[in-house]
C-alpha cells in the first residue's frame, strides 16, 4: 500500500511521463488488468495502479517500480481500455521515464544493438544456416560504411548521446 | 507476382533458420517474391529502444522501413514482436510532424523515410493476398488426418485498428482457416487465447508464471483435445512452446512432447519442401509429423 499522507506528490508529473493527455481519462475500471497476462506475475503488473501513480505524481514510488518491465507487449489492454488511455504505451512511457531518470535502468541490449545491430548472432550463425541449406544474410556488418552510418544515426538520439560512454570503445 | 522485403529480425535467422527456409520456400511457390533487406537491424524489440527513447525507437523503425522503401516494396514479417514494433512505428509516423522529426535523426545515417513502406504479417499476406483457394490449388501434399491446435500471435491481433488484419470482428480465424486449408482439423480448447508466456521481460520477471502459462495450456490441450501438434505464426511462440516442454517435463513425472510448427513450415512441406530444410530444428521431436513428407 502507498501511504498518501507520507508520499511526496508532484501534480504535473504525468506530463513528463506520458505525452498523451488521454491518461487523465483513466477512471480506474481495471479492464486493462482483467486481460493482462502479466497481471499474473509475482509481483503483478497492474497497469491501472501505475496510471494512478503517474497521475498522482508519486515520483519515488514510480522510479522504484519494476513491474512495467514484465509486460509481454500483447496490447490486449489497448484493445479493451474504454477511455483510449493506451495502457501498453503508458507502460513503455514509464520505462522510458525511468531510463531518463536512472541510467541503471538502461537495457544492456542497447549496447549490443549499437555495436552489431541485432540481439542474436545473426551474422555468425553460418553453420546453423548451412545445415538447413541457407547461405549468409546481407547483415549490416557486411557493409562497414552502412554500420557506421547506423551508429552515427543512433549517436544523434538522446539515450545514446547522453550515455555515450557506454557505447564507445 | 507481388514483391515484399523479407524482414527476418534476430531470432529466426540466427536460431531457427529452418523457419526462414520454410517462409522463403512457401512464399516463392505461392508467387510472392521475397527480396532481402541488406543492412536491416533489430526491429527494435520492445525491451530495447522502445523502452528507453521514443525517437530512437522510431529512428530504428524508420531505418528498416526506408530499406524496403528504397526497393519500392512493403515488408513481410513473421515474428510477432518485429511486426508489432514496425507496424506501430509506421503508424505513429503517419503523422507528418513526427515523421519529420524522425527524419532529422535518420538523415545522420544517410536515410529518409517517406512513410510509404508498411509492414505486413505473413498470415496477412497468405490470407488476404494469396488467398485460401490459391494455396489449396498448389498443394502437393496435405495434412489430412492430423489434429492441430493453434496459438494466435497476440501481436497481430491487438490493437486491432493498428495491427489487425482479421476479415471481421469476433474471434480470430485467419490462422485456423489457413491451417484447415492444408487439410488439418483444428480443435479448440478452453485456454486457446491465453498468452504462451514466452515474452522475454515476462519470464525474466517471473519464470514460474511464464512456465505456468505454458503448462496450463498443455494440460488443457491434453485434457480437452486429441491434438497431434501445435501451430503458431510467431517465432517467440514457437521457441518458447517448443523449448520449454523439456523444462516442464524435468522432475515432473509427466512428459510433455507435443510438436510445435510455424504455419509456413507446414505450408512449405505441403508444397514439396524437404523436412531437413524447412523443419529441421526443434527440441520436441517431430518426426511423427515430418516422416509423412519423406
Ligand atoms: S500489453 Fe502489457 S500491460 Fe497490456 S495487457 Fe499485454 S502484458 Fe498487460
Ligand atoms: S482500462 Fe483504461 S480506463 Fe480502465 S483502468 Fe485501465 S487504463 Fe484506466
């Protein structure tokens, strides 16, 4: 339980978290939770509760929440939300807000994506591919100029440029 | 002959290239020309840039979309989350001001996205473009006598106004219709629409719940159907439902071994492809299905 007497409340915080004004229409119906697979996790992802935390501006509590990261990205909640809140997008927006405020939240996979372009060894799976009769793919590492261009593009994004020490070298 | 840029993502070409071969083989036989997208990168997956920086997400989406656009084609995608990431990204970038802002970032990499190239899921192309009749007309072999259950790829269903391609409202049936066209009979069960549990963030957060999802599904399938196989159309569903049956069987007394196939693998087999090319990699043995095609 969050003790609202004790909690520090920042009334306009939702504007920093979620670009969409529609979050204010969330009326706590819980439809999003009723269809959410991750609401069965321990601890449960309760997107309605997260919407409340955002609207109330419970900064410290929201920074500590791990549950937005257990979403399976099925978007069932978006389908059923009667108020157009887009709960799935809200969950992603909360993750991004956490990342902006706490660099330990940056997914380590970003470094891999910056260096190689993929989350799996796509360009090194030659034997596995040959075994089923397939050749090499035109992956981005085959064209060093293109890989450089891709990295230059990523360097122009906030998450990479603000944390460039993670990506260089 | 229609033409698409084949967007393979990361898991399929690296870990399950037999599925890739099944896609290439079956689509070509059905008159869909798939071209490679040299220099494509991860979609980006929801747990990466979409979870850290919206414009980085859109820029990477746009990078991939622009590669198809340069060749004047739309994208064909099998992986559910690749499809959803690219589809939602292209939807957001329909708004010109957003797209312009993305293009400023994209320009640093020498690319530009006009907003023309759009991603399509493999099931969409098969059902709405190729069509059940044309598929049936080309089959060399059939799945007659086999009973299947399906796992609908959630990323192709919701939100329906952005990613959907089912022909009508109500329960989804594109995957079942395609599978029945191959001759299999599709059985239904109570937990048919439950999540497979395979999403990365979810099983990292609570591996017990993720395995519980699969276990309860498999138990319901066993109790309520006589299914010989599971059919999916998403690489995450495929790998999770296939690989984790072994984990569930360990120390359980009960052994789970229901073969799992991607629809395009079965399609390729029915169109004459050799199993060792299009259905070679699995944890659960599937010879009892693939032997029919030797
Ligand atoms: S998208 Fe995420 S929050 Fe929404 S229903 Fe699916 S798992 Fe739950
Ligand atoms: S379904 Fe929509 S309105 Fe209802 S609690 Fe969830 S976010 Fe709020």
